[in-house]
């Protein structure tokens, strides 16, 4: 590794690894305040990043050399470990004093060993899973849940503040952010499933689904997920379905993380388990790459009026 990285400043180099649905708007948002590099295994995503003002690199390691902060927007625990410590992992080219920010939801299991391996290399680790979707990522309007030691947090804070409208420090150790995000995803997954059941029932009872949605939003039954996913659930029956803003198979992953967590804690979770099965059925029916609002089609394959 090279010399120690200086403190975060306006000319700090930030590398974003993973330029998918969340990583690309994150990189574009950060490029308004920092020097941002980006890498994704998909060349098309690298081209999109370049058009958004992100410096394009053709390998993860070349993108990370000299970066003060490496932000990971990966899919799961396997990709996290591979990106850092795999055959082409970037940890070996990162400088002492640099920081890794993990924004993905991967569960708590791999976090302690990841933090320890990075610490042995002089690299700090910030566990900062986020929530809000691509549009809010591009606007700096995300919820970010952070678990990190104070020194690592201080260095990462300018980057996190650029992305978040709500930044909550839930603990002082990596893993605390993942734990809080697991609780968050339990509620999100159950709320989406409940919204789908409600709108499917409204349709089968002969109600106008759009009027039913507006009425439910205005009362005690309203929720963020009902208001956010409800209109997309009504579009799920269109020929092309709803625009994919949050893939359904992400909730297959996240509800699996929830299930592992509640079992490890020795707690029953009948609602989370039922919601997980709904997403798994949807995936088995070929809806994994569809927007997660398409889960309504598992409950009601067609609308009453169709």
C-alpha cells in the first residue's frame, strides 16, 4: 500500500465500485462535490457513469489506487468479499488511512471479519446500508444507517452527508448498520406484501383500485410503501409492467437476511416468513427481475376487470 491518505476534502478522490441501479446515481451525486471514479464489470454501466461525469476505469484496482474512500454498492456478501479480498480484490492496492464504505444490505455475518481484515491493512470500515431507491440516491435524499468507529465515521461523513437527507448513527461498530437495516427491511418487505394483498382484495370486491388506493392513503391504513408501491402495483398488469425501480429479487435476498437474523435471535417471525414466501413464489414465476410491485400478480394473476 502507498502512503497514508490525507483527511477528506473537496478534492478527495472517491471510488464507487458497482454502478448498478443504486451505484450509478450515487456516483453521479458524489461527482458534484468530489473527484469520483467508477467501476462496474458491465461496460455499458461504465459508459453511463462516464456520461454522468464519473471518471471511467477499466478495472476495480486501477479505480481504487490513490482513492481516499472506496464506496461499495454490491449485491450481496459474496460480492463484498470478492470485491475486497478476491483474486482481483482492491484491498491490497488501497492506502493506509483510506476508508471503505459499504452501502449494500448484506447482513451482519461477514461484517466483523471484513472489518478486522481491513484494519490489519490500515484501512477503516464504515457500515452504512442505505434505503430510498435510485431517484432519491441521485437527489441526495437517502436514509443511511451507520455503524462505525468514530475515526472512520469522521472521514466518511462528508460523503455520507452528500447522499443522505436522514443520517442515523445507530452504533459505533461495523455491523450495527446492517442490524438496523435488517429490521428496516423486515418492515418494508411486510408492508409491500400487505399493500399487494389490500389492493388485490379491493379489485376482487369490485372497487376501483385507484380510488381505493387514494382512500387508503388518506387514512390510518396509509404507509410509505402503500403510497410508493401502490401506483406501481396498478401498473403491474400492463403489458410492460411497472418501471423497474426496485427489483423483486432484492427482497428475496433481504427477506432471507431477515429470516436468518430472527432465527439466530431465537424469535418467531410469522409475518416476515409469509412475506418471504410470497417473494420466493414470485421469483419462481419469473418475476425476479421485475419491479417488486409485481408481487401483486402472485396474489391475483389478473385484474377483475381484465
